[in-house]
C-alpha cells in the first residue's frame, strides 16, 4: 500500500511523508515480529535513495546507506528468525559489499610518475602490483576467460613493483574516488593490479586491473 502511494502520489515531498509514516508504523508495532517487515521497507527505501548520492555535487543522500544498514541491524536484533530480519540480512549484505574499479591512461611517459583513478566502496586497504608483460600474450591469455581464470593469471604475473595503501573510510558505505601515484616506469606494456587481498589469489575479494603502455609514442595504432 505504501509502495503504491509512493509511486503514484503527486504530492510534493511524498518520499519524506512516506518514510515518516513507515517509521511511525514501525514504532507502533515494535513488539511484533511483523514489525521487521516494516523495518525492511524503511531500509529498502533508504537504500534506494542512498544510491542517488553524487559526491562532489551535493551531500544529499550521503548517509542514507548507513541509516539503512542500521535499520537492518535493528530488525535482526529484535527478531532474528523473522521474514523481515532475513530480508534485512540480505539487504545489509548488499550495502556492505565491497567494490573496486581501476582506471589508467592508455599511455604514460616513461621514467615519470603518472596517475591512476580508483573508485572503491567498503575497502580499507588496497594492495598494488605493477606487472610487465607482452601485450599480445596478455590478449591471448585473457580472451574469453572466466573471472577466476583472470584472477589466477594476473596473480601469477611477475611484478616489477608493489605497494599498499590505506584508504579513507567515511563509514557511509558509499563509493569514493581518488587518484593514486604510479611510480616511474621503463618503456613497455604494464598491468596495474589492485586487490584487497595481499596475496591476489582470492577471487572472493575485490580485485581489478588496468593495462597501459609506457611509451614515448603519443599514439599507438
């Protein structure tokens, strides 16, 4: 019923009104296991809005994922075996799931530091490796491979440099971006590999990679 009203109402501020109504309804039925269904609806509502957060543009929705996570835990603590609590467990798992992306320039200048852009969520520490390989071999080894096979291949590459980086943790469960420094490199083809696993072997951990050239040629056809 609340979902129908939220989707079809033309009242200004309907989202806020709907959320307030759900919170009041939850408080009225806290002693019942069915209250966790309401809590799950509140958490889902907050998660949906939390995904609309745009860092750098506005602080609006920044803490909605954290609030949704807290509501999930409250439902789980009240009635752990209830349907609502089980749904909240799944939702909380989605909210706290780590994620990682790595971007580099297609080509960088040899023997000079360069920058890479990383986007991360719910990751405390990242481990980096720089592996030098042949671009044709890399294409052959990575074409039509499963994620597990790719992780195994990249983890097995001999690396020229490695380091770790402790990431800022705002506690908001949101994605964040930052630039990292890539050390100077000789001419060649490289893979920048980043993972939350220091051994780079656990496919269940976040791991990402980005190929690039270190070359004096400004464009490679």
